[in-house]
C-alpha cells in the first residue's frame, strides 16, 4: 500500500525541534509517498529513512 503522511512529530533531541534541520526532515517525509504494508511498517520505513523516532503520525492511504 502507498501512504501519504499529513502530519508527523519526531522525537528530536538536542534542541533540533526548533531548527532548520528538523523542518527539512519533516518536509522531506511529508513530500514522499511511502510504500508499506501497514501502519507499523510505515513507521519503521520512516524511522529508518530519517534516523529519528516518531512520537505521532497522521497519514492517508494513496489510492492508485
């Protein structure tokens, strides 16, 4: 299945949540259509790609 992330909150540390770097990570995730089997797999894919753990996520399914 394909997913589009509509909102995401990462568990940034060291003050990154207010920085330009944090916004770049968020923007990249929001701009990507993610391929995953379910929500757990989606979270794992994003965590692996970004290097950051996710605190919360909203998404929708992309119908092909």
